[in-house]
């Protein structure tokens, strides 16, 4: 690995390149916070994909893309004298020191749960009126639900045992079935949401990230279905003309390959 001096030199090189691009490249000169926003979101998802694949070369590449965006935002901020890369780095450094009093102060913690609870208490001391203020409204619903549950758990609003959460899941499933029998679509949707919310909560108790779990299933399904398509194609068949029984033969083959 590189020395700290080499790491700082690499960051300095990137900052110099950003300065040059911002002054000479027509595309880079036009960019604003607003024009970069959707690209940053896209890059974040690409990083997430690389992490799920456990592809370290791809992770490195996508982290580079994200770092470029941070440097880009810092450059734009410096042009309006609002902030620069030093302000960004110092701001997060100061926050980390303040929110880790068990490392930089005299607070004692027993485990990671204590760390999380201290973190949320300190955030409230910073002037936040609610522990949920830090949950972005634009987060995807599943990620948002997970963050909501983590944050309220950080101040002690939580179940004590996984079994209790599983009982809640069963309860919500029963309520969903009741509404399905009644046929009111609005109530069905509400109860379906409760089922998903409780399942996400249960995932936390069994140490599963629900977003990662669902995406792994998405990827697995895609691979299995594409195997089905290719297998049918090799036999000169079209899925539209095949019965479910015929498709199940290839599907079961795919399940042996992609687990």
C-alpha cells in the first residue's frame, strides 16, 4: 500500500486536474450542483453493485468516480467562496471527533450499541429536533425504512428479542390476509406496507441488510431467467409458446447453477 505522503500527493494531483478541467473543459465548466446530482446518485448505485459482486477492482473504480464528484463539488463551492475541500475534510473530522467521545474523550462504552445510542444523543444536542431528521426524504423506501428503524433503535425504541419481531411479522400477515378477503385495495396496500416494514425490522434483528438481500435475489433471478431464455433458444423454442411445465424443466436446471 501507499505511504501517507503518496496518498496526499495523489489527492493533490486530482485537485490540480480538477482545477485545470474546470478552467479549460467546456463540459466541466458548465456543471453545477444541480447538474451533477443525478450523476452522483448513479455513481453511488454503481458502487453498490460492485460491492455486492465483491469485485475489488470495480469497487476501486467506482470509489474513484465518487471521489471525483466530491472534488467537483468542492471546486464549485470554492468558486463562490462558500467552502472548499479543506472545509469538507475539517468538517467531517471535527464531527467524528465530537461523536466519538469514547475515543477522544472520557466516555466509556461496552459495545457498538452504546456507540450508536451516544451518536444519536449527541446529534440531538447539536440542535436536531428529531432523531429522524437525518433520514433523507429521497431515499428508496426500503433503505429509508431500514434507516428509520436503526435511528429509533439508537434511542432505545426497539424490540428486545428477534422472536418478538417475528411475532409482529405474523400479526401483520394476518391483518393483510383479512384485508385481502375484504377487498379494499387501499387497506390492502397499507397492510402490505406494514408487512414489508416489519420484515425489514426483522432483518435487522437477524443481522441481514434487507436492501442487499433483495438485490442478491434480483441478481439471482435474472441469471436463472436468462439461463431459461438461452436454454429455450438452443432448442429452437420461444417462451411465449412454452407451457409453465416445460419452462420449469429449464428453471430447475438454472437453480442448480445459480443458488
